């Protein structure tokens, strides 16, 4: 694998306890790691920079999708072929990065998505049912890889704040090649990004309603 053709984009909000190790691990498999600091009040940005990441700072909290979008915009300027998204909380294993990049480098996929060993919330299981019509098993897994041209062609990552699923959904509808790989995850030690269980479930179900209103019950386009 040519590491110079891979960039990892990681949105982060108050992740000073984990971000250093996450950056150092990711740099073993990618030449460039971009941390988008989403208005953190702790030392996330400073620790990430010391660990070797390029840090993009949001002056105020913009949210998950907007932060990744800024990271993608920076990534394509770095002239990288494959963009990886990972979480900042240390749940993902950087050793899995080649599973995601290799199919894209070999021309077998435009997007590669992770399938977690466990899904913690009932709302995510309902989310999965909707996305199963596209053959997608774990749409809310934050570990994904994209051919840079997918983002360049669409000109956005997620315009509706759909928790990082819109670019995947549009790609499925357009018949782009999507592969999925199983991954293991570590248990998060602190509070999850979406807050309490009730709040998180309501947010995910609300997003699913937005998707259905916008995209309905279309099915994945067959590949040519």
C-alpha cells in the first residue's frame, strides 16, 4: 500500500485522553492524518499536533458532518487518493486501515465501509433495516474509506446532517461500488459522542425520518 496516497480524517471534540494514541496509530498506515477540532475546550488540538497530525480548528462547534466535510476539503488539497474516516475516541483499530484502502487501490471499490461486531443502540438497528435495501449493513459505523473522486464529484460529504450517511446513500443510489469489511471495536471508556442513550436514540431516529422524507424508499441502482 502506498501510504502517500492515503489520508485519515478524524473529527474530534474534547478527546485529549485518546487523540494522541489515535493519531500515532493512524500515521503508521497513512502519510497524512487530519484532525478537525470541533471547538474543543481541552487540549485536543495541541496533543494532536504534537502527535504529527494536521489540525483544522472550528472556532465553534459545527457538528460531526460539517467537521468531516472540512477535513475532506483539506484532504483533497493534499492530493491524496483515498480518504479514511475514523473516530477520535480510540474505538477503531488503525491496523484495519489496509482492509479499507486495498480494495480502492485495486479498483474494486469506490467506498469501503466497516461492519462493527456490536451495535449498541436499538435505533441503530432500525437504521440498519432501512439501509439494508442498499445492501449496507452498518451505515453508522464511523470507520469508512472513500475514493477522493466520490467526494469531488458530489461536492459535499453530508448536506443534511445525516450522521455521515448521505454520501454513502447517494453513492448507492448511483450504483457506485461499495464494499464492506468486518471490524472489531474497543469499548469507549467515557461518554459517547451523541450523549445519553435516550438522546442518542432520538437523534438517530430523527435522522432516519429525514432520510426517508428526502430519499424515500428508492433502491440501489444496479452496476453497469
